[in-house]
C-alpha cells in the first residue's frame, strides 16, 4: 500500500542548512553472498539506532535501489558535526559494522563495492517541489508546507531574484 499522496504542490518545510549523506553498496558478484549480505544487513540496525535517538541529528532517510546491483540510502542530517560524531562513536553500531565491512572487503577481493558522498547544503541553496506525492525525500525528513509559503517559483525557494 503506502502513504497517501498529498493533493497539490508542496515543498520541504526546512529552511535551515541540511547535510545530505548518500551511502551505498554495489554487489559485484551475486554468487558471493558471504561478501555482500552482511553489508546489506548492517544498515538497518544503524538506521534504527539513529531513528530512536532524537538528538542524533538524523532528520530522515530513504532506502533506494539502483537495479539490479546497487543499494543505497539517502540520509538527511541537521549538521555535519552530528554525522561525523556518529561515524566515529565507539559505543554506536557504525564503528563495529565499519570494521567488519573492511575485513570482508579485504577477504572478498572486489565482490562488493562501497561508496558514500556527503553534501553540506547551506540554507537557501536547495529547493524542492512535490506534486500529488506523499511526503518524500527532504520533505519526509522535515515535513512539507504548501509551495506558496516558500515561493511559487523554484527561484523564490532558492532565494534567487
């Protein structure tokens, strides 16, 4: 089933700086699940841990599939400091998952690939529009408002004249 579309045009409610973190993996050899299946299984518990901790900085996330080999997560954070703090915290799920992944990467000799990208986007440097969509992406992470509240044109929402 899924979320019900919101009628009309909406935009993400956020007007603050946002950190967009993309993280994913590529299955290079489907016949080697020992190399890639633990990587697939590691992300869920980390997202659950972050979602339970309202002060973690994670605003929201979206799991996506780049058919057929790539799995990734788009994450929205309220600061790069909180993202980096989570990545390096010895008492959180990321550090042991990262260590285990690096072991598998060495043992697997290229059977699974990994990537991440981080973008720090200043306030006024992003815009969004959702038409007859349920909350999605940044709008799901921060809530949505009618487009008119932030400007009818993309240039208005980007604070461009």
